[in-house]
């Protein structure tokens, strides 16, 4: 038997509403509350993008900056001996060590040897990392040599290159020497009997070392300069 859950009056078995108060006979089922969906923190997406960008940058930087190709460069230029022993050498380098010394050369007045050893990046040509210019002419009874050495690697400041320039002069030459270097040490050593007409050595970043024995005669002037390093004579 069915009774109204609101007023308690007796109802028919098939009644859907109370004939007295009109209340529904069927019980009302309470809805279960739905938990709100949890949203992912909005900072997660930018963090993932930042990590991807950093990893990509690291890979690109590794390809650009890390040493990739080995370099073993060696080039020699020389001037044959002439009737007159007067020799003028004008030499300029950007980033290299310069070493000048006297050496008995059977058939040459002066010899320039340029070497480069190390590694360069993936976008550099290991066979074209150093540019060497060397010109020679005879003027006013003197052999005039004008030479220069410069790096041509795309990332020269980051390349792992050791560039050295060796200038060998025969003791019979009456040498006038001018050397300019942007970055690198200049070393001049004369331990044999010879005559120097003049010597002018200058580097911006590094030092100048000169060693002359007692039987070396300097006929004219000597100038030794370093902008940020020191001079030892």
C-alpha cells in the first residue's frame, strides 16, 4: 500500500500524484555533484616551448662554434739572393705569432714560413683558413718584400687555430725590418754577426721580445712597441 510521503494520505497503487496535496508519489533522486575538471597550469606550455628552444639553440651552437675540421696549413715563400744585399721587409699579421731569426740560406736572402694547426667550425674550409700575400720587387738597389697573413675563417675568433709565422734572414743581408701584429707575440733573435739597417716591431695585444748578440750592428734606428703587453730587449 502506498502513502503520500508529504501528507500521509492513503493512495492507490498506480497513483502518480497525491490526490490531496498533489505531491509526486515517486521519490526524488538526489543528483551526485560532479567534480570540476582540473585544468593544467597555464605556465606548463610556455615552459615546454622554452625547453625546446634552448635544446635547439644548443644543438645549433654546437655545430657553429665547436671545432669540427682539423687544420694543418703550411706555406713557404722566399726571395733568391741578389747582387745587392740590401733587404727591406714589411710584414703585417692580424692574429699570429711572428718569429724572426737569422739562418744560413744557401740560395735565398729571406724565407717566410707560415703554419696553422688546430680546428675550425663546420662552415669553414680547412684548406682556406689563412690568407697569405707575398710580393717581391727590386727597387733602389734593394730587394723589397711586402707580405701579410690574415685569418679568413668565418668564426676566426672562435676557431681553435695556432698560427705561426717564421721569418728566416740570411746573415749576408743588410736588413731593414718592419713588423706589425694585432694579436700575437713578436720575437726577434740575432745571434750571428750581421748588420741591421733598422728594425721596427709593434704589436697591439701581446709582447715584443728582442735578443741581439754583441756582434750585431744596428746602423740606423730601432723601435719596439706594445700597446697592451710589454717589451723585452
